[in-house]
C-alpha cells in the first residue's frame, strides 16, 4: 500500500548524493547506504530520482530497498523520465513495491518527444491505474518543454493525480524566469525540488557558468517560492537536490556534497 496523506516534509533526493552514487568515485554508495546516510541526518523522506539501476531491479531487490527504508523509518518517493505508457506502468509497479505515493517524471526522453495531444492521451489512459494505487504523477518544470505546454496538458487531463514538480532552477536555461514559473505552476504543485543556483564568470571573463550554489547563497528566492506555493499548508514535500560541479579531487567533491546537503537541511528546518 502507498503511504498517503502525510504532512509536508523535508526529504533528500538521490541527486543530493549524485557523485557518491556514481561510478566517478572509487567506492560508490549503494541505495541502502544512501538511505542510512539520510537517516543519520535525521531525515525521513528519500526520493530515488533518475537512478538508472532501479528499473532493472528484481521485485526481491526492490523489496530489500523497501525493507531498509522501513527499518530506518524512511518514506520513499520515485523519479524517472519519460511518459511512454509501458514505462509509466513499470514505475507504477516499482512504486507499489516501494510504497511511494508519488512519481516525478518529465515529458521527453531520447526517441520520444510527445506533443500535447499525445501527452494528454497517455495520461488520460494511464491515470486511472495510478489513482487506484494512490500514486500521483508530478511533471517537472525544465528547459526542454515550455512550462505553459506542461500546464496545458495538466489542465486538459484535469485530474488531481497529475500535477507539477516545481523546480524553477531548470527553466532558466530556456529564459523562463524563476518567479514567472513559480507564479504559473503554483496551483498545480504536488512536489518541490529545492536547489539553489548562480551564475559565475568564466575564466578570462568570457561568458558565464550557470551552476549550483549552497542553499541560501544563490539566486533562488526561497521565501517568495514558499509564500506562493505554501508547501506546509498544502502538505507538499520539499526534496533537496544539488548542482554541484566536480571538485579537484574525489575527497573534496564528497566532502562538499555532504556539506551542501547538511546546509540545505539546516536552511529548510530554519524556515
């Protein structure tokens, strides 16, 4: 059974452990270890987002992840990319095993870039199965698809089981300003990705790099965002992510990744 009806919570995404879960480090974390790290920081929500090995896990392996989460008192959420019906059904199956009440996704994947009519037809077909399982789909705001296009589909489908995963950092690459996106998506938000971002001059002052920043130190107007979306009042979970560039060494990268995560948790708890 999915866990539904819980109050707004602070959670960590697998993106908060992006480098530590990757093969770029000498001893990558397992999902079980990432869950243990999450619990050690006093966090009881973890979103497994775009973690490629998950899709190929057997039911027994997925059940073991669920058991670890249950033993640690952690609720799981899911994130993937793409909206092909067979793909969404696979992740609905995974969500049932993991006890996730939410699936975050994005419209486009290589080989499938649905237009609004196709996306609307897919969600209309698939959502009764998600509703029966108590699992909502949250489509993330990002640069590949204009926010208004996503909203047109959500309005056309008209189901409380389809909404938005808000991430105003992503849309800047398409010249959609964060406040503009926050204002547009506010009525439809089901989940929030929380990461800060900033521009910095490239070496020689030729152009800029758009990258992550420690939460509270970049351009994200967090106070404006929560004033508009009201996650606590609407029981919307806030999931910590990072855009942390690789540092000079593995040790430096892991240290800074953990530091950013701790700072994010402390920042959100202070609010």
